[in-house]
């Protein structure tokens, strides 16, 4: 493994998480000796220890003095709702290889909630893109993107789409993007989506509805997203204000 000095800690952590995943290490499994892991990653033991400190603070490993380093819990894909990061980056940061599969991309009439959000007529057809996000070979996220008619997608080759909808919108629109609003709830996986996540119908999942706004408050994208909650964890921070 080649370590870039500028992002040494992040890359070493990613290498450790990848090692844990590839070797299917679970709770209470022991990691090899520091010297062995450092040699595998091609880093010094001091650098490795920095990564251990960070992973221990995140609750992924636990170090027992004089005994060794153990898995406290297998790494999850953690998405923070407080700042935007592409799904590919989030998945890669915990040692998985991200892949995107486009199920379909077509213009069609949409449901009332989509029409209301995008402020379009029920008779109007808009671009709908259905896709899955995989961590290695396992589907972990299902996405339906409903794209506003304000966005020109005629030149997009959806089968080659890299998955970063924010980047695509930013490159297409003259007005810059401003914010993403998300609504989260627990849900039972609908029958039509279960096949794409390899989960049984009715499995508890995380359901997110996300709306992307431009700086002039125009809605340019509405997404319906389902996360396999056994693999993906959503984090948010709420500020406490006192008078």
C-alpha cells in the first residue's frame, strides 16, 4: 500500500478498515501484531499507532495492554448529515470499494409528492434515475432521483454516471447550489425495492427524502433513498440553544 504523506492518517485508517473487512473480522477478533500490520500497510509503527488511537476513539477497536488489539465492532458506513460528502467517498473511507449501478433512467409522470416538491404539473414527465450503490459487491443504498426540468440532462450517459448528483447539478446549472434538506424515518422496505438491496420485503431500513436547492431557492432535485441499516449509519448533530 502506498501512503500519501498529506493524507497519511486517513489512508492508514482506510487500510486498516479494509483489512478488517477483507478478513471478515468481527467483534472480539484479534488483529495481528503491530509489526505485522505496519509491514502490510507499509508504514511506521508510530503512524499505525496514530490510526489505532483514532479508530479506538470511534469505537471500532479496543487495545488491551499487554494482550493485543481487538475488534470492538465491525466498521459501518457512516454518513454525516451535517456536511455533504459523496457516497463513493463515504464508502471508500471505511475500506469498501464503491460501485454504482444504474437500474433505469427515463422520463415519466411522477407521484403527487414529487410533483409538489418540484412544483410541476402531474401531467408533466420528468427525468427519473433509479440506481443502487454497492460496497464491494453488496448493495447498501437504493436511490430514486427526480430531476427538475430546470436541469438539462440530455448529455448525461447514465450508465457511466459516477454517482455524485451534486457534482452533476453544479456542472449543469448556471445558479450555484445552496443546501440539501433531508427527512429521515424508519421504514419497512417496499416490495418493489427489496430485490435491489437483496433484503426481504418489510425489512427495517432507513428511509431518507432529500431535496436540493439552489441559492435562489429553486428545487432542482428530489431523492428517495433507502439504506440497509445493518451496514449504513446516519449521524446528525443538533445545536442546543439556551436563553
